[in-house]
């Protein structure tokens, strides 16, 4: 006697097929299976959420918004779909939908019609380039946008001041003081910074002199970072986990600089001339404490993107 499978069972089987195909890298096949599941059981939120998720990671924001809106319509309590609806709306500049989504999620959003102005605080963001990924600290200005405040290395393809769209799912953790904060993955660059990234090697200077140089840049509407001491290379497991406390892998200490360097300094400045001037003024100011301080290999390693 044949066994009859109800609509719910058929939709669930198709949704599971979509999940397996997605895990195997067949996103087109997964989208087709999810769409079939949604057609069998139109009021089921899960396949629409899964469709929106694939489109989110593809950067197809209109399709992601449409699918997540359908998922929320089917289930107004689907928090993942609500959040991804807010991300897609933010990417599209649909501030009415974004504000509505954040409020539906339970976030108190100020009244207004334009971009959400909601400073959340300093947050670690993982940015991705063709050559490397890097976790940098950023000012999170709303639930899905952040402005980078470290000077990233050129390998990650980002600059100080870049405005990025980021995910809402934690992918690792870092310590901010004694408080643990989640790491979010950047999804795309919204607005490129007008700061270029420069790199210089400094020898025969003390750590105190280098700290003073960093402060000079910060006081001059620019930024600098002592890459020699501020960065740590991590394996993927630690980067996407908790790179501190018990269970941390031993990544090695690397080559420590001597008391007088060499120091690798990353600089963010709008104009090369301004960066060179600050370096020159600093060099003159260190004549008493570090008379042999030498600047080497100053170069632009990532130019600002031209504004359209």
C-alpha cells in the first residue's frame, strides 16, 4: 500500500534538500529546492528565510529583501529573517524598511526618515580582501553599519574610515577591556574612505617616540598605528573563536622588535605631503631622545578610492 506524504512532509523534504545542496556549494540548486518548498507550503517561513540568506551572501540585496520580507510575513517572530531584512534594506538605502525591521526586532530606533543614527559603540569587524582577512575595530553606527577606526594593512583591501555593511551573526569574540564583544563579518563596502594608507619603517627610535608619533597623526585629522605591536596573527579557529584564555592555540610570539625598533608603522592620511610633513616634524622633535632615528621605505600601499 503506497505511503502518502502530506504537504508539510514534502515541503520539509525539499527544504532539507536545499540545505544539503547549499552545503555542497550548489546555491542555484538550493534556491530551486527552497522555492519549491515555498510553493508547496506558501505560509512556511523557513524556505523564504533560506532563500534570503543565500541572496544576502551573494550581495543580491533586492532579492534578499524580498525573500526576508516574505519570511517575516509568514512568521513575524522569525528574528533571523527580521534582522536580514534590516541588513538588506540598509544596503539598498531603504531606510523606512530598515527602521521598521529594527523596531520589529526590538531595537529602539530614533525617529526620522533617513539613515539610522544609532551609535552602538566600538566593535570588532572582520574585513576581507583578495589576499587576507583582518579583524579591525570600528565605530558601529547602527545595527548593520560600521566605520573602520584601525589602520588596516593593505592585504585586506580596506582603509581607515571605510563605511562597511556587516552581518549580525557573531563569528568570533574579542575583549574590549574586560568585556567580551562579538566579531561581525563585513558584507560589503558601502562608502570608501578618502584616506590613503601609507607604510614606513622606523629604526633607532624608542617605543615612547613611536607612541608620540601616533599621537601627532591623531591630532592632525589623520591616524597612525604601530603595526609591529598592534597585530597578532591567528589561525582561523582562534580568529573565529576566543583567542584568549584557556584553549588558545600557541601562534608563536613572532620576532619582537628591539628597544629601538625596527618599527613598522601604518599611516592613514588624505594627502601624502601631510603625512611626510608630520613625519619630518616628529623626526626633528626626537633629535634629543633618538638622534639616530631613521625613516625608511615610506610608500603608499593602498591609495584612496576616487570619489564618483
